[in-house]
C-alpha cells in the first residue's frame, strides 16, 4: 500500500507543479517522475530547514514544493535567450 500512496503523491504533486510552473502536465509517467523527484528535493530542503510534515497531506505539500522548484530550475536552463 505504501508504494501505491507514493506513486499517487508523485502523480498529484507532479501535475500540480506542472500547472504552477508551465501550465500543462507531462503525461501520467512524467508527472509521477517529477513528483517523486520533487518529494526527494522537498524532503531534503525541509530537513535542512528543520520542518517536519506528517501524513498524506504533509507528504503532498513537501512533494509539490520540491517539484515546483525542480520544474523552475529546469525551465530556467531550458529557456534560451
């Protein structure tokens, strides 16, 4: 069950982050990958700041913040002047 929840959080976080940063999603697999990598980034940043989250909602918020940061960095490097 934990794997399903992890994938679900990744999917939701990736989709929300794509809406915030770029305006459209990256497909099912792309959103899951962005959300999972965002969860790792968000968890690392929250750990550095000493912030602790609990439960599904806390994991989702952490993942969304990390995914938005990931997509913003990718967009910064992909945008040619």
